[in-house]
C-alpha cells in the first residue's frame, strides 16, 4: 500500500493533547513499518487550527494540507495516515471539505487511534459520537476564543500587537510588542502585485511558479503555492492602506512603494 502521512498541531491543541509534531511523525512511521505500508511523503502544518476555513473559496486554509491535495492529484495513493481524525478536521464544515477532496482522489483515511475509521463507513452510532465530540470541541474553542479576544482587544486599544498570525511582509518587534516591516518579505509582497499587474491572465499557480523560480519563499521558508499567492492578493487593501517600504531608484532618490 502506498500512503502519505499528515500531522498537525496548533498552539492550544499541542498544549492540551500533548501531540507534538515529532511524536506524531514517529508514531506514523512506526505504524507504516509495522503494516508494510510505503510512506511516500509526510505533510505537516504547525500552529494552525483544524477548524480554519477559507469561506470564500470553500477550502481548508492550511498550507501543507493544500500541498498534500496537490500531491494526491498527481500520485497514486491508497491512504492518508494520521494519528487521529482531529489532526485533519476540528469542525463539521472542515470534515465535509476533507471528505470531498479525499473521495475525489479515491483515498481513504488510516487513523492510528481509530483503527476502524473510514470515510466510507455508514455506522449511525459512529456518526452520532463524532458529531457530539465535534460540537463539544466547537464549544470549547468558542469559549477560549472569547477569553483571548477580550485580552487582544485590550492590548490593541493600548496600541500594541494583539497577537495572531503575522502577514507576510511584517514581523513582530518583541521588545516593544508591535509590528514592523520586514524588508526582505516586503519585496516578495511587492513582486506578487507586480507580476499580477504585468500578467493579468496568469493563474495563481503560474504566479507561484514564477515567484519560486526567482527565489522568493514564504514566511516559513517554503515554496509558494496558489494558496499563499491568493492570500496576498486578497489582502491588497490591507497592504495598500497600512504598509509601504522604500527602495533606491536609479537616480539615487527614495520612492515609496504601495
């Protein structure tokens, strides 16, 4: 059997469950060896919630998850092996999206902690239990989100960095807990908009390929995919209104970009 592995942790999830990336990776490799599976690749998302969705595109908003789907589109794979299904989804809507994509490529799930699990299984009791567990998880996440939201709002009102993911082109100045421009990343952001303007008919994949050819990388140091390119383009108003950097022109003067 040819399989790929998928592991994920979020900051809160890792603290609660104790499932570090290294632990999940070791368990998956041992499982594949014990069952005679050929592990083709291992995909990992770090610090990303299992409930995160791009609502406009109806896609699971995780970079390595999207890379995994791209891999499935071009390779013959029997199973996605994961520690448990909560690594793949943490909400009903994400579960539906994962099912849709895996069924599209004829791939099933092998869960180490749920050995009987299958996306094709029609067990009513299994469906009920999973649904109740997901609803409980959603309630707990909402409760945590409300507590975090109060703290972040207070921090933002005081003019500080309120937490959360930092957009490409920025970094956190820890000493003052505020966002500042990252010059190297800023040039990558500007290049995305330049390419889009120069080649308006290009697809997101073509834009990503050109960025990779030119040596640009994501905040995590990885190759660009269409997901990251779309995320930057969707934030045009954000970058145009709140961000600029300067470069030296041919005549030696500075000019503002964006």
